[in-house]
C-alpha cells in the first residue's frame, strides 16, 4: 500500500534538522536504516540504544510529511507508560502533536482493541460498558455469588475449592469458532454442562449484560466481532496504512493473534520494535506465536548502547537468552563490575557496602540525581530454609522502606525523585513509580472494606472518571509548577478526593495521610540508606536507568537454586546457553534485565561460599571483588 507521504519526508536533511531540535544525534548506519524504512520490518534494540528517541523522531517526521486527512498512523504499545514516553518525544513540535489527533491513533493494544473492536461490538448488541477492570470485576463477581440465590450450587461447589475465589474472579470469555465461551485461569473443577458449570456461565453473562468486564474479555469479544464482520479488518487497515508496535517483546499471544487478524493480510506497513532479551518468561508462549515470534530472523538491530560502556556491554552480551546479540558499549566510560561476598553475619552490611562502592566509583553529581538502586528477583522469603532468599533478607525494615519504585511514604520525596527521573527521559516507568508510591502511602489509611486501588493500567480505562482525573494529577505532579504557593496543597486535595473515589469510599482517614503529603515529611526510617529505601524487584526495573545497580542473590521460586550463582556459573563456564536448563535461562534472563540498568557501576552480591568456585576467574575478567565485613 502506498503511504500518503511527501517525497522528501524521510530525507537526510529533514531528519537531521528535526533530530537536532529534539537533541538527538544519528551517528550509526543502523539508526538511518530504521529511520528511512517504509517497509514491514522488525527492530531488535539493545538496552539504552535510544530506541524510543529514534521511534519518536521517525513518527515526528512521518506526521510532518503526512498528506492524508482520512488515513492515519497507528502507534501501539503494551503499556500506557510506554505510550506516554513516545508522546513526550514527539509533542515538542506542532507537527508532532498532530499524531494525537484524527486520523492518527496512539495508545495501548488494550485501548485499540476496546475502541475499534470490542466497544462497537458490545454497543451493536444493545448492551453497554460500565467498567473494564479485573479488580472491579472480581468484586462484582464475588458480591453476585454471595448474594444471589440463583448461584447457590456454584457457591457451595467453589467453597470446597482452595482457589474457588480465584476461579470466580478470573472467569473470562474466550473466542472459540466465533462463539464466546467461558474459562478461568485453570481447568474448571466441574463440567460446563453440570449445574455448577451452568451457573458459572450464567454469572459471567449476567455481569457482561450489566456492563462489567475483565480486560481479557475485550480481546475475545473483539475476535468474535472480526470473525462475524470480515470486512472490518479491511476497513481498519485502510484507515491505518502504517502501524508501529513498540515494546513488542511484551505483547502476549492473545494480543498478537488479534493484531494478526486485523493487520496480517498485508495491507498495512507493520514495524515492530523492542528488545526480546528483556522479555520476562512468565506469561509468554514459546511455540512461535505472540511475542516469541519477535524479532523475525531478518530483523534489523540497534546494538550500540549509549547507557553504559564496554565492560558492562560485554557482560550483557553473554546474558542474551532469547536472541544472541553482541551489545556495544557506546558510553565514554568503561564502567565497573563488582562482586560483593558476605556470610550470614554480614548480610545486613551488603547494601551499605554497595553504597560506599557507589560513592567510590560514581561521580557525586551523578549520584545526586540518580541514587544507587538495589534489585532482586524476589521481594520476600518463602518456606525454604536457605538464607538469604529475597530482598527482605538483605534490607532491614524492608516493609517500612517499601519496594521500589514506591519506596517513599512521603509524597513530596516521592514526587521529587520522580520529577528528577522524568527530566532524564525515563517516562516509561516514572508514572508507574509515582502511582505505586501513592498507593502504598494511602493503603494504611483506607478502610478495610475499600476497593483496592488499581495499578496504573487500571486508571487508563476510565478517561472520564476518577481514573482519568488521577492520571491528570500525576502528570501535573511530574511536570507542573508544584512549588508555587497553594499549588501543592491544591494538588494534594484533588489527589485525596480521587483516591477516595477509586476506593469507593466517601470517608477515609485523610487526617492520617495528610502529614505524609507535607514537604517536610520524611517517614522513611533514617537508619536506612538511600539505596535501601529504593530496594525493589528486577521485574519492575525494566526501562529504568541507574547510576549504580546492585543485584542481590535470591532463591528461585522452586527453592532449589540462587539466580546470581547460576549466572556466575554460566559466565565462568563458557557461556553456552544452549546447554543451560530452563531454570538457569530464566535466572540469566532476569540478570540481563537488571545488569543493563546502570551507567557506571554494576554489582552482584552473593554468599562467600557460593562465590568461591568463581572468584578467581571473575577477577581475571576484570571484576572487582569486595568482602562485606561483619558488623562491629
């Protein structure tokens, strides 16, 4: 399909002019290959390679040269924060802001599915949508089950199941041969033809008729709509002759199947970008569908990372599990890789030792705006006897410190940290970090029967309600003049009102939470260092950039192996991932995500006896080894 573009839209001269205005440089041919391509393609981008900036530049150029007023560009991402990050890159110019208006569309895959497929299908059947949210659905399903005598048999049956409430809460539609069937997260403990099965299905359809849906329902309804309306996909591809899919590695099989049904006929130029090596195993398939099909064998690459130097890049290259990629360090510093070793008597000194190490190897002015971060694959210990098992085993008062990125119980400190990261261009995770911090801060002051505050993904579903207003407040806190007289208190008042609406309560302990909103509040325990107060999980650190990162050795969910130890064994043993077990690959892949966060210092921590077989070989590779002293 011929794209409605001016002939010189992607010319080198125009690209360099727009790039200069966005503060970007284009020194690598791989950047130009993607920037000037108007064909279907995949782009595999190394961490810190400037992928989002390059995508923003390309979209700005396309919008500037777009000539159609009825056909547009479609930009989709897995999360709303990824969408916000792209939006931030392109809205600096009047032409770039045009992408936010008709005929173009920018949003999440969920929003696209809802807007163009599921919502029209539901309205076409004479029904309505009141809410699309997993938490709200679970509450409504439980309330209906317990109060309605029509579901007495189901209520009794589920009471005998240890996961009965979860089975009910996870009831969702699946499209099978053009019909909507009902399933849950696992095989149901009864046949659908039984009395319990029929009540299970009836309850699901009753909530659907009332307009209450789960997020996954939208994909099934959309798929059925496509099957029943075969011309619909042609209409959508005619409307959107160019599709860009960002963060493609996070797209799951259900989302990909739906996108293939819409855009798979070839009428649209489809460009998919992401980093498959940052894909977390959980929730993805491995049979050639969904995100596992990305990138294609002939995908283009952005191998140069501007985030870190050669030493960290070399290590990261050895940890590329899903697709082997030689990552090149493009920063003007070599970087430091260190291993901290400890025993049970000195485990509490690991994080303070890391903070001293960061002060030694990272410039003070860098640490001032990007404090050292502590990451682990597991928040809290399980039932195994080994020690340590999780982040909580290393960080004193972990529950008080919170989990990154919502570690600050003080709203003012939380906002200050988030604004510093926003300025550095880390919009992808900053909004989520800010909202998670607010949720953690408010939780103790809400009544026990309040609706749990939804994650950020839940806020974006309700643009005209409290969810949309809350997102607007978060954006003001991140970008507005919050220090002007009266502005801070006004924003806090609006935020507390929105929290009450989201929680479904008219009265809550505002007087208790109000002190935490004052600029002088500092409720994070003073004996915790900055890094400890920012401790959190590797999974939540995707997309972040740190000056210094410490990766704590944590026990896997099976209680059998430690993830850092498995990674050290892989590095010292020759790095043959083809021979690694599935458990080892999962651990190494998590280490890749964490190891590609820092700009200056990457440190691992493990027990002395665990490190002993690998210490000499790691020192030969140029690693710095430090013993963590026992407390005096």
